[in-house]
């Protein structure tokens, strides 16, 4: 039998239903499509990725054969980076898994859940969908406005930087022309020429030199300040975008490659009823991490912070080795291979910048990702450092989430 | 953490370590104790360096301690360590002394805050 997916092939759906068996969801698709026409049902993983990337639907409804499979699918999509935009997610599950569905929502993996087997309250599903669409539309509008706003500021800053460079070029040319003209100027007699030469040597040339230096310094300072503003705007924009992405997506991406095991004793109808009375000892999806073998080096002179970063990474299953100086790091990197380096900027003997410079000369370390650990105050230094190839930078003390996100960004996992 | 405005800063911001390490109280207390020990020896070192007028070393030591102060959420300590860094960079002896004295009081404040929470 042909899959019913073809029935809902809206190119830019606002609502998508992700499932593994379309046949099972006839009633659900009918309810959803009666509520919204921009709707699409997807059961193929590649199509899911493609549609999510292209259309960024506002509401994602997931109805796999079990809750654990739904969680697995959502976390896989989050890890692929296709859910990094404001959206709402709804879990559809069978009555026997209502407790698990409830707990998934309590753990912020899904925004809401609905029992579709058996489906008693189709108006309840319509209500959930209606509310989800309103919330996600608002979030999406805020993101679009902020992106447009920051984009405009960024364009204006770029224009100002270009204008400053152009002004510098023109002013330099004017000064050069003035010098040339001066060189060609002669008096009507030798005495006057000598006087002009004297004036030129004593006053005009030093004045032009001073003007040129001042001009150059001022333009450099102005450009640097504009570039700092550009970085600040980009950071703020990224922060706002990150905040507009629902918690559910963050939670799901944190599951990463974790295997979701439903160590759930499937409850009978009576057990489900009791579960509603006594919610405490209920089954819930258990997340079992796979062992991760990536090797990470932490280079930080402060032992407390070094130990904190190492602990966060070890708890995630990474193999961590920490050192207190750049020199030790270089020695170790010559002997062993690492997947990622966290590095402090200010360290005794050899700072982060010079350590990185040395590391880049070690065979096999030319492209090793380096994450800078520093404070917000050292932007110029970070920029200089970044020219040697930095994967990310973390403002101390940061948070566990940001640190793990930076690791994730470097594509370092099991 | 912005340590530039003293009014917004706490003696011990618990949220900082919660966001870094989660809610493992034993771990958090252990790091706090390590910080107090580190702060004590660092402060003695800074005082000795001040007597010898070694401003570059004072700056380095203050920067070193600032990292752990920020990490455990000792925001006011981090603020005064930044002030010491700035004063030593400017070779401002008077300001440097004043901030070292205030830092000593702030570290005591962190000690009291840690004791009241354990």
C-alpha cells in the first residue's frame, strides 16, 4: 500500500507530523489538516531533515511507535542542528505510555503531549495545536525582527569601517600630493629656494609626518572600535537567537548520541489509572550514555578552574588530561594525539597565544581545534589569537551548557 | 559575569557554581574550600609583593586568583582583584594598597558565606 505521506505534501508546512507508520495516524492527520492546511506528514528521516531545514515548521508533532523512539528521533534531529530555530514540539503517544509522555514534558523534552491511541478528545488536540501555533508564531516574529534589526546595524557598521578605510586612503593621497607639490616648489632666486627648503625641513615636513601618524592612529582606533561593536552586535544577536530556541531543543541536543532506553514496564490500564493518583514511582525514559573516547587537553594555570573544566568534560565521558602551562602542553602534544584543546590566555612562562603558535608548528596539530578560555576584556588579544585558528572562545567562568556546546561545535564526541 | 559594577555583585553567587557543576553539594563545598586556601596564600603573596613594589607580579597573582574567584561565584572578590590588576598596571601604590586591604575583608566575607551554607 502506498504511504499516505503523499496526501500532505505542502512544500513549506507550518506543522509537520513525524512518524514511522502513517497508517496508524489516519485520525490524527485528519484532525490536524482540518485545523491547518500548511501541514505535512513525514516518515522518512532524510525527508524530515530536508523539510525541517528548508521550511523550519513552527510546530513539530512526533508520533513514533513508542515514546523512546520519539525522543530518539527528536534528539537525533537536534544533534543534526536542524532544530536550531524557534518552534514548538508535541509528543503523540499511546495511552499505555501516558506516564512516560507526561514525564518527558516535565523534563522539558517536549512542550506538550497528547494521547492519540485511543483518541477520545480530538478538540483537545486542536487546542494544543492552536496554542502551539500562536506561541511559535510570536517567537518566530521576535527572532525575525531581531535578525533584521541586527543585520541592519551590522551592515551600517561594515559601511562605516569601509568609509573609514576610504577616508584614510584619500587623506593619505592628499598628504602625498602635498609633499610632491612641496618638493617641486622653487623660489624666484636661490635665497628664496633655500628659505623654502629650510621651512620645509624645519616645519612643514615634521607637521605632515605628525599629521600622517595622527591620522593613521585615529583611523586604526576608530576601525578597532567599530570592529569591537561589530563583534558585540554579533554576540548579542547570537545570544538572542539562542534564547529564542525552545528549551526542548536544548534538552534534546544534550541527549546527543545518548541511547534512550525505555526501561519501562508497560503498565496496564489499571496501572495507568493508579499512576494518576500516585505520580511518584512511575517509569520514565532512561538515558544511557555511550562511552566517549575523545581525548581533550585542558591548559589552565589555575588549578581550581582547571579541575572544574576537566570535571565537566569527564562527566560527559571524555578522556581529559590537564596541564598547568603552555610548555607542558607543547611537550605532551609532541608525544600524543588529542582531539581538542581548552586553553587559557594568560599563563606564566608562555601565554595562550604563543602556545598556540608553537602548537600549530607540531605535525598533526595544525588543525587541532582550540577553545580559548578567557575573559570578555581581551577582545583585541583574542582577535590576534583567533588568526592562528581558534574553534571557539569561552568567557570565564561560563556555564556547563556553554562549555559542552563549544565541544559539540568542534564535532568532538565518541 | 561582568565584574565592573560593584553594586550588582554578590559576596558569593551560588548560581555560578550551579550552572558550572550542577547541584553536587559535596563537589561545590570542596571547590569553595580550595578557593579559600588558595585565596589565603595568594593574598599573603600579594602583600609580600606589594612590600617589594613588584607591581608586575602583583598583577599576575591577582589575575590568577581572579579566575578561581569568578569560578566559585565570589563576585566582589573578583571585582577587587580586577581593581588590583588595574592599579598595579598603573603603578598606583596608594590604590593598590587600598584594594588589597578591601580584598582581605572580601575574602573573609566569602569564608563567612561558605560557613553559613555548609
